[in-house]
């Protein structure tokens, strides 16, 4: 982003994704960086356990209404007031991000921004907000007060399931690189996902509901990425724009599903069961299917710098899934910093 302050803010909150943004062609850095910060701000609100469900939902709905009404919305001042009253519950980095939200919104609606770019950012953030509101709805009884502790319903248990993870690991590289055409439809064999909540029976998501959630919070980002890239770079891919849009959606879903698998232990402690342990092998297969389409996406990009930037999240996600397969019950799985640097070197092959 052009403004030094926002570059610094982006670097603080984006972590590894900051590298991807820096590697992008210059024309894409600012709009994608801004979209990331806006989505990260609403996600920070959605994930804050110290706020009640009502407080989180109110701010998210205000933001959604603001986007629907546009730059003349009366909700600008209301959003600012709500943020200022709630930031005491957040850590320093999160607090800085949220206090920057009014400025980010003004930057979104700046006269210097084209209508196309503004519309694209608004659309993807609307999708993400819808997904975040769905997440709040599914978990609305998990209102963790900062002064109280709630445990999940002890009568509901997750099956561990049985699978040969070492065999899965030995086949991992072959499964990633196998040049197979995959269906873009949700996998019907995946069983419904349970969300176990306090003091009531779990809400069970169908495969269609899970697919919808993955699209809203991540698949839409791949769609947004494709929309901007095809707009600014004629002949940006060897494939049709529609094919790239579908692959971009699948790529985003794969990244999000990988995050769900990686973070599931911590989510369970807060009462959020995005998946049951018995589902993990199937969901890993689904993530691999999505990421394979992400690989197709990257390989067909014509612009070298865009191809290099686009492959980095893919390679990190593949490494993360390999770690999950190796240690399925380990918490805090994370690709190390030196592995990220090695991945940057490995990604150079996509520059050629």
C-alpha cells in the first residue's frame, strides 16, 4: 500500500501473507492489501471471545449495512463509536487495526479509487461478513465472558477415528502433484460437520452448508483475486476467465479448510467444533483436492510476478497439511520461518 502507515499496519497483522502482497505486481498491492485489512478487522471482531454474541453481531451487521448503503451511509460514525467503546477488550495490534477501520473505510471510498476496484472490494468483504455472521449464528450460545469459564457439553464427544496417518504421509507428495482433473462440486461423501456448543445439542452442518461457508470466507477471495488480475492484465491466464474463477474459488476454499484443520484443537477449547476428529482424513483429502485446483490456477497464470506471488500460500498450505498428517493430534502446528524462506526459494521455479 502506498501510505507508509498502512504498509506498517499490514506487515504487523498479515504475517506470512504480507510476503505475498509484497510480491504482487504493484497495481494489485494496494487494493488487495486494503481488502485484507478490512476483512481482518471484521474477523478480529468476530473472534473476540471477551465480547458477547450480541456485541459482535451488532458491529458486523453495522459494517454489512454500511457497505450496502455505500459511501453516504449514516453508519460511519456509528461504527467508529462502537469500535472505540469495544477496543479495550483487544490486544495492542488488534486495537491498532480496529482503530484504523474508519480510515480504511474512507480509503475504500476515496475519489481516487475507480468504481470497478471499489465495487470488487465491497463485494468480497460483503461475502466475508456474511460468512462471519453465519459463524456467529452457529455459535451464538458461546458467549464467553472474560471473567467466567464455560466448558463444552460433556455429553457430546468427538470420535477419534482410525486411519494410517503414516501411509497418508508417504503418499502425500504423489497426491499433491498428480495431474488429475477434479470436480468443483462439494464432496458428497463428507459427513456433516458438528459444532458443539454450551448447554445445547450441537448444530450439524450439511456438506452444502460447509461448502457455502468456505466459499463466503475464502473462496470469494480467490474470485476477487481473479477479478482484479483479469481486469489489470489482458491475457492474464492461458485458461478462460470462468475456469480461472472456479479454480480461484477452489484455491481459497483449500486454504481455509487447511486453516480449520490446523486450528481445530484451539477452536474446540473455545467450544467451536468445525470438524470431528473422525472427519479429519476426509477433510484432508478435500483440502488436497481444492489445493490441486489451486496449483492448476497458479500454473496457468501468464504474468511471472503474479504467478510467483500466487504460489506462496499454496506451498505453505501443502507443508501445513503434511505436518498435520505427520502429527494429527499435535497443537500449534505452524510452518517455521526458515521453511517460509526456503519456500520463497522453491517458488522461484514458478517464475520461469
